[in-house]
C-alpha cells in the first residue's frame, strides 16, 4: 500500500519551500536589487543638482500665491514669476462661472473615449471654435498637448516619409516622432540653412549618403513634414515661421507648429507665433495646449486640414484610447475664447508688463535673451560658476518674496544656466517693479550686476 502520509508530507514541504523561496526571492532579494539600483539613480540626479522639489501651493494660481517651501516650513506669500498663466485666466471669475455652469449642465466626467460615448455638443463647439480661431478646416481635442503631439506623427506619416524637426523642439514632439516610422532629420535650432540642407537630403534621397557602397537606390521621401515649436520655452525666442513656410513651399513639404507658448496671447489678436510671423492660414498642422494661457487647467488640440483631422480621429492613439476631455474644462475653454475675442485688454497688459520688465532688467545690467515674449531668460553666461549663481540667485529671490526657478545643464546647454522669468497679465505694475528691485538687490549682493 502506498505511503500516503509520506507523500503528503513531501508535497507540503515542497510546496512551502517553493512558496517561501519564491516570496523571499520576489519580495526581498529582487526588491533589494531594484531598490539599490533606483537609489543609485536618485543619488545621481541629486548629485548633478537636477532633483526637482515640488513646492506646495495653498492658494489658487495667481500673481501672489501662498507657498510651503522648504517642506515643513511655515507657508508664505510670494509673487509668482514662473507660471504659464500668461493672461491670468487661471482664476478668472468668468471662466470659473462658465466652469460651474458646465459642471451643473454636463456633469463631471464622461467615462468614455470620444468615439464610444464621450462626445458632447460642447466638445464639437470647442473644436469648431479652435478651427475658426486658426482659420483651419477642423480641430480635434486631446487631454493635453503632450497627447496631441504624441498622437500626430505616427498617425499621419509612413516609413517612406520624412520628418524634419528643430533640435530644441519640446519633449512631447521628440517622443511623438519616436513613434513614427518616418525617417527623422534634425536641423540646428531655428537655423534656416540647416533646415534647407535637411530638406534637400530628404528630397534627393538620403540613402545615397548613409549606405555608400551598398548600391542602395536613392530613396526620396514621399511626404515631408517640418516640425517646430512656435516659441521655444527655454529661450523665449520665436521660430522663423515666415522662412520655414517659404522653404516648405519650395520643397513641397508640410509644416507643423506647436504654439503652446503663444496661443491666446501672442500676435496681434492672440493667434500665436503663427499670427506674429504673418503666416496665419499657411500652416498645415497646429498643435497647442489649453493648459497655459487659456485657463491653465489641461487639454490640448490639433488643428489643420480636414483630411488630417479626420485621419487623426481614426488613427491617433491618445485620442482613440484615452478618455474624453472633462466637460468642465471644455465649457471653461469656450469661455476663454469668448473672453479673448471680446477684448484685447489682457493681451495688451501682458505685453506692457513684458516691455516694462525687459527694459528695467536690461537697464540695471542683467544679461537677458532679447525677444518680445513674456518668457524672459536671465543668463549667467559671463560667470564661471553659472549654474551655482543661477541657483543662489533664485534662492535669495525667494527670500525676497519672488518665486522663480533656476535651470542649468543638462536642461539647458553648458554655460547657459539661467533663471526663466515668466510675466503675466495678472501682475500689477507694482509687482513687476518689486521683482526688478529684488533682482537688483540680490544681483548686487552676488556680484552679478
Ligand atoms: C511647446 C510645448 N508643447 C507641449 C507642451 C505640453 O503641453 P500640455 O501641458 O498640454 O501637455 C508644452 C508644455 O510644457 C510645451 O511647452
């Protein structure tokens, strides 16, 4: 007769051994290894001065905010000079009213993607509004501009196509292009000669140069797409869109502009860098955000030719596989477009504040990148320890009640450490003057001016 007791004992022992071993391996040994690797990586980030602390704000987003920093300290009121709240709409009473009304009428969420049951009449209304604003055929909404850029290149380009992209384009463009099978060319930042060289390469068939000796046939690109930010967020400089459009016409290419740092406030009527450069109606694809000047909550869009937008509705993965934009954001965004079309006051105030700040900072001797945009980079390139100086200046400014952030390598090129100041229509003249005086005091103390 078989010894069932011994059999059961062996079975249970093996089971326990296996289970404990597995548990130990997974929860202790394996995690110990992962934990070690991750701590090493975090230490590297800290040592290179790139660890990003989050400062906790206790108030709504506006010019003067209530902040806890460093962690555990008493909250203090500081003037905010580092948000993308260009027009001050983040706490605008008409926007908040529209948000409340939309919330009451359309509810909190849609629990669906657009093509199943996530499209309300207000989504269509906002898309029409955006298309009219940019004088394009149609527009499509996304949860963010990151998603708009993430979902455009793969959907509209093929392996026979070429994408030619500015070296300093935003991370979301870089990531979006990575998803496409098209050949990628990178041109030097805002350098039209470099762009033209890449256009020639793409048109003639770059394979001649890449695979010499392999008898590869020239493989000219079928369609070419030039991609650029309208305004570059680290320098506040503006893409040379007039020349980009001219080159695109010469080489039969399309143009995509991400106008996130210009939509709503830049150009005569707020139609962005596209309007500022005089190419409204000539850009094939525009991507932008609702998360900066247009109220600052979240949301993004792509506007352009009918077929392009139709194709995006069929193929763009962040649109097809991610939730509809929340009704409350859609309703408030329609109100933002209403506000901008009614009056130029906020735009004019922003531009006046920008001029005042730029002139005053230049007058007291700071080294700023020349432009007309409310992104004002204060550079420390004349100094050996530029990164250290940018960080110390930002820290001392906080003590003076001015909230700004320093950026250094590798976020910006070596020797180009900076404080990026962002001006808003929410700032009063006194706020601007207080900021300039604080810079002057700290700049003199640290021998920067
Ligand atoms: C040029 C540019 N494109 C896209 C984005 C992403 O926008 P969103 O916050 O809507 O994802 C940003 C935001 O920083 C940006 O500066």
